[in-house]
């Protein structure tokens, strides 16, 4: 459990740094390339984007280890800490300071996440999942992602960024579930892993998720996409963990309201942090360079 927590926390830091670098590269790309493979081809020529992908790769490796040793309901909410780690570092690199509002947002994230995890005390659940349950998950999430992508065709840049980010976050919840399944299969040997269908669906879903996330970064300001990615992913993962892996959380007259309060407080903190001066400075610099 300790290994899962440590790996998830370091993974969250790397994911946050990757998001900032990828946003800087993607926001300079023409809007007509959104949700097209040509967007990834163009981004592959950007050194910043490639560094961000390297951070993503390291983060995913640690997430893989974390999900192999801990519950989906535990690991995914811990990824919310990415903003908490990245902003002080970003402030230091930019030669600026975090404001009182930023620190209040950080405190809200920590308190909300702590309240949820301590109260929920999620069970590890089981690793074996019936194919029919996977099918139900794929149908429901594919429908939700499809609706969001269609809705993202029009409207303001901020709206497009938020909708693309929501679609990517749902996809990330699914890929996290597939990652947990792959980590379990790997315990039986590399041969068992590559004989399974899960690993190939994981690769395809990962590529689709990357395209949607880059489209979100391309569409608008970082504070329009990153909070949605950060909040929706763990919420979707909590639902998937309970449905697919039996990772039940405690419920009751006291436990349920505290868990809801923790998630709401965490969400408020994430949105407050997303509007920090450091995040806005990153976007303003991107706009000037573009």
C-alpha cells in the first residue's frame, strides 16, 4: 500500500509537469488540426512536447506500479496532487510567488483528498473481471465520450477545451482500469500479458486519450482544461473501481456525507489552483509566443 501511495504521488507530479509542457506546444497549433492524427505528427516536431511525453511515460510507469499494488479508488484520486506539486515548482522557475489564494486552494485539495481517502478506506477488490462487464464499461464510456466530442465542435475556445478535457478524462479512467488489469496479467508472465486482449485495447485507448488531451490543450487556456482533467478522471475511476473491481468504499450516515464533502472541497481547491498566477503566466507566455 505504501509503495502504491508513493508511486502515485510521484506520478502525479510528473503528469502535471507533462501537462504544462504539452499545453505550451499544443496551444501554438492551428485549430483545424484538433482531433486529427496530424496534430500529433506536428507536435512530434516540438522539443517541449517530446519532453512532456517523456514525463508522461515515466508517470505512467509509476502509475502502472501503483495500480498493481493498490486500489483504483486509492491511486487515481492521489493523482489530483499534481497541481499541488507543480505550482510551487512553477512559481520558483518563473521567479514569482504563490498568493494566499493559491495556498488556500492547496489546503483545500489536501484536506478534501485526506477526508475522502480516510473515510472511504477503499478495499483492494478483485483483479479478475468478466468480459461482459468490460463490454458494459466500453459501451457506456464510449457513448459519453462521443457526446462530448460532438458537443465540442462548436462554441468558445474555453468550452471546447473543457469538453475535450472531459472526454479525455473519461478515457483516462478507462485506461487506468485497463492498466490495473494489465498489471495483474503481467504477474503471470510477459507471455500471458501479450496473449490477452486487454493490452491491445489499452494501447489503442491510450493513443485516443493522448489525441483528446492534446486537442484540449490546443483549444484554450490551461485553466480551462487542466482542472477538468484533474477532477473528472478520479471521479470516473472511483465509479469504475467500484463497478468493475469491487473496490467498495465505506458508506453510511456519517461516512457518505464526509466523502462527498471531501470530493467537493478537493474540486474547489483544484479550480482555485488552476487560476493561480503561475498557470495564467504560462498561458499568456504561450499566447505571446504563438
